[in-house]
C-alpha cells in the first residue's frame, strides 16, 4: 500500500461525503472511467463523472462509509468494501423522492494512474436500493 494513494482515497472520500464536487473531482485522473455495473452505465472523463455524482447527490442525502480496503500487491488498484447511507430526497431513475432511508453494501474497485484515481467500478444490488425506496425491483430497469 502506497501511503500517498491511501491519503488520496481518504481525501476523495471526505470530499465525496461532504458533496464538495471540485475537491472530489480533483482526486480523479482527467481520463477516469466510472462503471456503475448494476445500472449498466459508464462515465468517461471528469465531465461525465461529475454527472454521475450529481445524479446520486441530487437523489440522496448520501454518505459512503468505508469498512475494509484491500490493496493489490503491486499497488495499482484497491478494492473497497463500503456502505451507502442516506435518505431519498430527489428524483432517482425518474421516480420522485420518498423520504425513505437507504442503506446498502457495495464493493468498489479503484485503479490508480499517475498518482490519481483512474476510476471506480461499482458492484451493488440495485434491487435492494429500489426496495428501500419503495419501488419494485423491475422498475429500475
């Protein structure tokens, strides 16, 4: 584990949890790639990734709570086990806010490039999230 990359991830998580967009994006490589596998969406570059964050932050009063970090032996990537906590406060997948609390686990694979986060690949159960906000799982498709 590279202490500089660990500090980078900590800065990223702090900025993300406080919804500070500029500081969150500053931790990302300009050619980053975010893959939201359950939603089937890919965001390339900082501008597209900003739309990813806006969609989640506008829909949920969201906080990411990290639990475990697993580093590759060569330090080129990290796998984080986390949980999303929040409240459904805005439109999500074209559904109005419900005010319901959400809490679901996810795993994130984070590669690194040039001392920055090169992206994130998200694994979570979308059906769990949809049930928590009162929607049938098939409505998310």
